């Protein structure tokens, strides 16, 4: 039976370092592949089989996983953050990184990331695209507020309603200088354009969410809307990959950093690992759930202890609790039960 070959790839856009180890962990090949990813695929395909490949997760890791899976027997994608913890070395270059990845693959110690299917990756991409448009909308609104504030113009209440927008559009040179009126006009046009784009994206996201029953199940939680539910389901993808529902808090970076030494344990800020978009949505959902659900409000009050200084900490703790409950609901298919 032929021995497995282990390939470590330090992948970049136009140049990739390759290290190949034999079944005994000895180096067989070390080379630089000059060219795009198609060239890398060709080089890997020419290597003797059986073959295992490892590379670090970065932009396009899903596409590369799909292509490499067709020309190799096993593909593992390494977690960049965990790799930095494993290799705390001052000597770092592409060739060295490729050799390290090959060695980890040989030792079966690669800190792997989950690679979802193409449909889930595209779903996540659309969710992130919407978030970036919302960030642009927020930036435009902040610029408009700054223009008004710099000229001591107090905006009407509900500035972003139709009535408020009409008031903003009616401002003349007696209120704003001509150059800032131009900025006002362009920013208002930008907001109108973004509103139409966001509506198109949300309509498409609604179609995708309709094909995932778990989204409907999670929306039975008070305060959890379609945007939070769809993002949670998209990033969890396969609930079965989490052995325990408690892992949801860790996956979304909602657990505190821990420093335990000499019998003392210190807890710091949350780790903020995982997708920040979902973490933000979970915190917003927690704020709404505290208002709408007596059950969640009890969680919040128990953690905060009625102290104003603990409210933010309690809100994040509620977000972590919601993530755990949401993952359990995805696994069981059960809807929210307020009475429990």
C-alpha cells in the first residue's frame, strides 16, 4: 500500500510555497509555484497519490478547498489564529510556513476550520454584503448630522423619516453654505440609493431564509428577528458539528478571556472570536429580548444584580445564553417556550 504524502501550501495570489513530506515525515519536495491558483492546482495534481493537503484559511479558502478536493485525497484548512498560538517563532517566511503546515498535517495536529458548502458560503457573503451597505448608510447619516451640527442647525425629530428627509431637502443657503448644500444633496442621494440596494438584498435573503426551517424556529424567540436568525443559521450551518450547545458562546466570541494560574482565576473581556456580524446581531437581539420576554428579563436581572455598572456585562451574558439556546433549538427543532 502506497504511503500518504503530506503537502503544506502557503498560498498567496500570485506565488505559493509548497512543501511535500513522505509517509515518514521527511521532506521530498520544496518549491515555489509562480502563478495563480490554477497553477497551484496543476502542481498538486502532478504529485504522487495518496495525497493530503493543508493550507491556511484566507480569502477564497472555500473555492480553493473545492478545487483541491478534486485532485487530492484529503484537504484540511488551518485556523490562522490558532496557528499563531502554535508557532510562536520569530523566523517567519513563506517557505517556513509551508513546511510547518506540512508537518502539522503529518502529525495530524492541524487546527482546522469548518468549510461549508458553496451555497452556505454565498449566503454568508450576502449577509456580510448587507452589513457593509448598512455601515455605508450609517456613515452617510453621520456626515449629514455633522454638517447640520457644524452650522448650528437643529434637525427635526425623526430626521430619517419621510417628513424629516423632506425638511432636510428643503434647507436653503440661509441655513447651510452652498458647498455644504451640495454635500447634503449627494449624501441624500447616496442614502436613497443604499435604501433601494438594501431592500433588494433583503428580499433575496428572505427567499433563502424561507428554505431553512431553522430560521423560522429561531424567530419564535422574543427579540430575534429574521436578520439575526438567518445569520445565526448561516454561520452555524451544521448544528451537528457542535457536540455541546454551550460551544455556541465560544464560537461566536461571547465568552470571557480566562487567565487561571496559582489557584487564581481571572476573567477578562470577551474573546471576540468568530463572525463579528452575528455577535453584534446577538447583542441587539438580547437587548430586545430583555424588553419583550419575562424569562429573558429574569436572566438579565439575575446577572446584573440590579447594579447599573453590570448592565453591559449582563447584556453580553444574555447574548451568550441566547446563542446557546438557539443552537439547542436548531438541534431539536423545538420552538421557544416562555414558561420554562
